[in-house]
C-alpha cells in the first residue's frame, strides 16, 4: 500500500504499472475540478448571445465535458476504468473569461479525480474550438482539483 511518498504507477523495476485495487472496497467518491478560459470581451458577448457560427458554445462544452469524464480511462493510460454515477459541468461567464467547474461521482474502488479534471479540461478545449475563428488570443489556465471526497462509513465523508 502506498504511503503517499512513492509513485504508485511505477513497479519495483521502475516500469509503468497500473495500481492493483482488487483488495479495496467500493465506496462513494466525489471530485470537483475547475479551470478558466480567457477570451476577449467581444467573444464573451458572442457566447452570451449564442451568436457563434458553430452553435451553442456552452451546451456543446457541457456535453463534451460529460463525455470526457466517461472516456477518461481511454485517454490516460494507467487510469482505471470506473463506473461513473454522475458527471456534471457548470459555467460562470465573466467579462473576460469563462470559469468551468466539473463534478464527478462514482461508487468504486478508486477515485474519480482524473475524470473531473479531464472533464473540465475538455470542456475548456471545446469552448476554444468553438471560438477560435473569432478569437486568436484565448488561453486556458488554473486546471485544479478543488476537492475529492471518499465516504468512510463513519459519516465524515472524507
């Protein structure tokens, strides 16, 4: 069992290895991740007005983020394929950026933070793709795991 100081995806010989979770119990786990995509105020206005040629930017980004959570194990080589109970993506549209928050829930043997992080990043990339024709100076930053929880059975939720 890892103590938190060693790399868990490296075996004794230094080779990449998928962590063995077969001895762990299934418990409810949640994770929240966020990031921001910065863009020109004129681009923000187009997003708010749903006036971009490719369609509803936030609807497409929400669907992409949810789909990304479900596909995380296919994108990240050593990530476990877990059964996701819920994935959600929300946006706060500001004057110069869109803040993205993704949340994912599972009842499984290992965490769901990679799914939340993947969801937020793919939602941001989808916004980029839909706005790139009108804004060449966008940038994405602050991809962060905000919270992860695991129900322990003692009522603490951690």
